[in-house]
C-alpha cells in the first residue's frame, strides 16, 4: 500500500522530527560513515514510539483510526487474499461502492469478504460516501452472505465506517429497515461469521455487517454507538477538541474498553506505531488472526454456531446481580 498522505498526528510530532533527522542523514553522501548515529536515532525513535503509543487517550485513538494512511478494506484484501473476485449490486437498486463484497482465499479457507470502503482520493471518497453506506450497500452485503451460506463458505467482515449514510434519499430507500434486516438475518445464517473492526465502528453503520460468531477489533480502532463529535454536539452543544476528548472518554470506545465491557472477543495487536506506519506488518497480523479464528469456528456444526451467536448477543449489556 502506497502512502498517500504525510499527515502527522499532534502527538507524533517528536517522532516525526526524529524521522526527519534519520532521513537527512541517510540521504547524505557520507551516509556509510554515519551508521552508528543513524542506528542510535532509530533506537530513540522506536523507544519514543513505544512510550507514546503506550499512553494514548481515547481521542488520540480515534484520530489514529481515521489516519489517511491507515489500511482500508481494499488494502487488506490485496494483502491477505488470493484469487479475490468482487461481486456487485443488490439486484434492487444499484451497486453501493461504500461496501465491497467478493469471494477469495485467506490461508486455506475459501471465504466471502464484506467490508466498508472509504476511498483515498477525493473522487474515491465522494463515490463511496466516505464509507457511509446506503441501504443498497447493506442489501448487497446480505445478498452475498446468503450466497456464502448456500455454499457453506465462512464470512469475514471488515468494519470501517463512521456510520450509515444519513441522507434523505437513503432514508427514502429504507436505510433503517435494511440495517434491521441485516441484524436479523446475520443472526441466523448457517455459516461461520468473523467480524473485525479495522478502523471506525460507528453505530448502526457498523452493526449492519457486524453480527458475528466472533467480533474482534484492531488495537487502534474504535467502536461505539455514536462518534465523539456527535456525542459532544448533543451533550455540550459544541464539538471542539475539549468536548470531543471528553466524549471519547465517556463513550468507552477503544478496543481495550470494548473488550473489558464484553462487546468484543479479542483485540488484534497492531505494529508499534499503528497500522498506518507498517501496513504490511498489520496485514500479516490480520491474516494470521483470521486463519486462526476460522480454524476454530469451522469446527462447529452450523446450527450450533447460530445458537451460540444468539446467546452471545443476548448476553451483551446484561446485568449480573451482586
């Protein structure tokens, strides 16, 4: 994956300065004589990365999840899949580019892949509504999931959306109904489903492809009922740095928070400094995780999976008397 943006997050400024120094030394004609100095700077950078990324706030993690260089669904498909063939359209209205669906191989498994697509260039982002799917996107996803069920293929969904598209036309075409139907139908599909939040996991837009036997998160992803900005605008009537940060803390939206609260099953670790710094390493981690989890899920009888899936989601949010 080629980097398309050199945006530096505020808390990464010291790291960026060290990297600038390293690049400057490496570009010099006498770089071979500066090996020890370059190695020392790299060690300092790595230590600083570990320190900074070990003490991130919830709002910092939201910004990492939105980094323009962070791998998206098409990037992971390219890195972890073989023989991928995209499937288009919902056979009712059209083909929503906000959601990608297709068949491919991950490790030893033939799978159906479903994932949000945000786009990188301005043209791609506009075409894919910045990852905010229309109802035809969710209907397309479900149509392909039914196909996977028919042929006994596991389903892997990659969640990365700030939320479903809220426009008037989307509502006129049945946005809420499309997501609700997906929740119902995914809960009873007779095939293994693995869902991974790879970036943003916003509200119903995420849930529309997120009902699964296992729901996991990348380390620097977020998953919540609403975005920090939306929450801040409601509670404080203004979304700014201070209120966004307060909202992010209150929403408990980080991977660690969601794991602690029982909303996800596992946190998938990212390379030091986040997936946007080492996309290939992040892809390798994700591939291993998918293969390991599918190896577990495919051992179950499909009917047993449905029963376990039902129990799993029924228990979310339940209160245990003390």
